[in-house]
C-alpha cells in the first residue's frame, strides 16, 4: 500500500533553472542587476529569463538573486538534465 506523500525516485541527473512568478513580481530589478548574464528586462522592467539550466559558474549568483528578490518571485527549480548535444561531425557510414 502506498502513502500519498511518497515521491517517485529521481530518475537521472537534475539541473537548476530560474523561474519567475509573474504575479508576485513587482519589477524591482534586483535580479536583473545581480544576474544580467541570465536575466534581462522587458520594456516595463519585468525580468525575462534566459531559458535552460543555470550554468554552474553562475549558480551562486542565481542563488543570491533568488534570496535578494524583495517579493520572493524568483526561484530555482529542478528540471531534468538536458541530453548532450550530438557532435556536428558525423561519422561516415560504412559501405
């Protein structure tokens, strides 16, 4: 018998991505100032987050942007790891 609070086991590696709650965000711009490599402003000053995982070299700055958000509208969310990109150089088929 399974209990309602049981979670399925994690499958595969996970990455962290930034997410913004557009309802909670008040466009203070703190996140944009802290992490311009991943967050830009739209014409009204609201954050536009670059899609994809947060690179490891920027993870500490991303965590700080989440912590410093005045309205707690920014968060780091786990997502499945992206599959490796195929090498553009393809092996020639055997004949």
